[in-house]
């Protein structure tokens, strides 16, 4: 829903009613993940739930929806025009009418997302409860009810744990909130702040990396100690440009397992103190640009600085996948490819040379 939120909040604030379809469950090779959404108002459509396979059927359902309904779409039958997923997957889609009356908390959700404040929307999608009942959960408060205090408490606990990990998905409970039963399904949609990409080195490669990082959904910061190079004009796609010694800046910001650190300076006076800090953080990715000779020299300097072999093993250098990249833009694509590979567990090989499922299970 994050992708369609700007448009639907405009409709909502205008007092308009619209249909909202959200993917809440997937099996096999489903084309869109849980949380993907499509909104329909009259002839206007924003978003997507399947990349085109069932959009027509969902559009018709959402355009006329009067009360929440859970709809399943599976494999197409022998009729090429039948509604289904040609990829062989199965998706469950919650379709519901939305307005200020049916979703009064939407404005609060939108405000939290815009402010990068973590928030979760928990919705009953099937079972003995009221389908469409909704509860909004923040790390420090909650709003709305799923019908029973015990169920609210159980979902609050689970939702906050999922929110901390940036997870979205189904959770099942008994009708009274019992965790050992699965009569009732609740879709927990987490809106965690976007992961951070920290790009060090205000060079032309950094501009390309910032652009592709923004495209992938990261909050991008470019940092360099040289004010003549580190300017917003040179990095229009970055969320912020910081003039500071890289290692000093890195020690001043929060780094978690979703954070990506790209060191593009390939200058020892910047790289070594920066990587001393970076390789001891919780960052999920630390990559550094440079030739193989530069990398070996960098490793030697880092060993002299006291880093262990375990810490050094976290460093991805030369940065990116082997795509034969030469230009800044191509190099940025190779870095993006490595990030995607690490996130989803791909092999990095051409799909035409692999077998089995295209989409890997999320670890």
C-alpha cells in the first residue's frame, strides 16, 4: 500500500469512497508480494496486485465492493481467457471499500509513513471475526479493535515484533486470540521506515549509486569531507548530502541490519578509518570500490588497525557483481544487483541457465 498511499490519501481526504485490493497471502510463484495493493475509484486505478494477470477481475470487484471480501486467484484453467495466474501461483486478495467512515485511521497511518515513523495495520481477513476489522499499532500505542481485548493484545505483541523486523504477512489465532489455534487469520502490514543506504565519496559513481539506491527504495545519504564536491546539486537523487569526515559521520548515525554502506572513495585516508567503523556495525552490507590491488592494500591496512579476519570477511570488495560494468551507471547496476542477490538469495546466474522456481523463498 505504500506505493498507492499518496493517491488514496488524496481521495480519502476529499471524502471520496474507493475500493482497495491488497495481496494478503501468496503461494508458489506469485507475481507480487503480500502488501502489494491496487486502488480503484470509478475509472481511475493505481497500483497492481499481480502484474497484470488478474487486474481486470480485481478491478471489477473493487469498483463495486460494498463490504470486505477475501478472494483467491489461482492457476488458469485450459481456457486462455479464464481469470488466473499464468505463473502457476496462488494469491489471496482482500478487497474492501475505503472511506473516512470505514477507515478513519488512514490519515494517522499516512502521517506516520510520511514521517518515517514505524506503524502496522492489522486486519482480520478470514475466520469467525469480522472480516475487515482493523487495528493500527505503533511501537508505543494502538488504535482501533479487532473485536476482543485478548485478540488485540496478542496481535499487538506479534505486530510489534514483525514491525521491528520490517515483516509483513499473515498471523493466525483462535477466535479468542489463542496463539495455539488457527481459526482466524489476521494480515499484519508493516510500514517500517525505508532502509538506509550510506554512500561515501562524492564522485560521479556516487551519483549513479544514489539514483539506483533511491529507485530500490532506500533512504540515501551521500557523505564526503570535501564541501566543494558534496553538494545537493551534484546529487539530486540523494535524500541528504552531508559534509563530514566519513568515519565521524558513521559513528553518529543509527546503523541496523538493513543498512547498506557503499565506500566509493578508494583513498586510504578516507577508507581505512571508515571501514574500521563500518565493519564493526550491524550493517547488512559493506562494500568498497577499488581494484584488486587496492583491495589487498586496504586489507593489509585494516589488519594493522586491528580488525579480525571475521570482520574483514564481511567486506565486499571489489564492490558489486561481475557484470563487466565500466561506466558509473553500469557500476551502480552491478552494486544494485549484488544487493538484490543478497536480499533474496539469488545465484547471480542467468535465469536461462537455472532450473526450478524463479522467486526464492524469503529467508
